[in-house]
């Protein structure tokens, strides 16, 4: 949203067009995703980490699939704090803000499987 009215930036290739990826909900039930989670994150997070490293840090291993919401929330909070420190170390006062929402989709998968059974 920052670039919506930033016409100067548009002249340099910055676009206000969002990157959109559509994933059918049925793909969550086909068994390829053992621990489906959705992470909506700003570049303050994704510029510092590889996607697989983010997944490893915030999605619990399969054997811990029944972690409580509070545990997931705590783990994600710790990851965000680590990201904040890493950003401050690299960029000092010029560090980007970070925003992230982690959504556990396992309950949705269970519902979809019940509906299709």
C-alpha cells in the first residue's frame, strides 16, 4: 500500500499491483501438505529469511502437530523478536518494520475432509 500514491517510485519500477497466489482449498486435503499454515508477512520478515527458514522456525514438526494455539503464538512471537533483533543488527535505525500473521489451517483441513467423506 505504501506505493499507491508514490508516483516517483512508479517511475523507477515500484508497482502498487499486489502479488496474488491462488491456492484451491482442496489442495490442502490431498496429503501433500503435512502441516498447512498460512503466513502473511511483510518484507520486514521476508527480506531477512529464506522461505524454508521461516517455515522451519514457525511451523511445528509433524510429531508436534497438536501444539496448542498458545504455543504456536509464543513460537511465532519469539521468531518475530529474533527477526527484530537481526534487522536492528543489520540496519540499525533504518530497520524495516515487520508484520506477520500465522494461521494454522489444520482445523480447516479436518473440516474439509469431513465434508468430502
